[in-house]
């Protein structure tokens, strides 16, 4: 990056809070800090004379870019040789979770774990029935709750 400003202290760590922030800031021109985790710079996607690009780093590790001249995030990232996926802390992730915040990914993973538990409860009850065993009231209740939970999670 031209000028004397250096962003060495910002750090680059993949899969954690900050990913390519140092890299992104070093690829931009005219970078100035505006707030704790926010910067302005000249947009690389158009011939920018004064800073019209806002760059912010969230606590979740995402990088937010916005050009007030109207350039898309994809155009901005392509102009510096990066992709939209580089704006997220985990890089390439499951298509279903792409762009999801870390807390949402955690929530979805917890739901998947609950669904797997419910499928096992149902399979165990079916296995017991197949062996001619009678289910107790608590087992029947647990099976019913598992069926309802699975049916509700697929809405």
C-alpha cells in the first residue's frame, strides 16, 4: 500500500476472528482508519479520486465492504484479486452455510446433532418393536417427541 501507513498489527489468522483484513487493507490505496474496526479507502473497482470505499471488520470475523459510488462487493474484491468468500472468516464452507455467521453455523450444527439423536431414538424404538419388546411409557413419550421434533425441524 502506498504511503507510510502500515497495518502489520492487525494480523491475519484464518478460521478465527480476523482473516484477510491485513491483506485487504494492504491491497487498497488511501486507507485511513475512521473507527476502531472501520476504514475508508479509494475504491479499486473504479477511478476513485477520494475515498468512497468503506471497510469494516465485524467481531464475528466478517469483512464488510461498501462503495458509496455503487460498485458491488464482487467487483471490489475482484479488483484486488480476492473473492467474495475471502470476506468470511472460514473461507470455503458448506454451500448451505455459505455467508452464515459463526453463531448461525453453530446453531445449525446443534440442530443437526439434535436431529441425529432423534433419529437414533426412533431407530432404537423400531428395533425394540421388531424384537417383540414392549416400550415403556417413557420410551413411547421419547419416541413421540423425537418424531415431532424431526417433523418440526424440516419445516
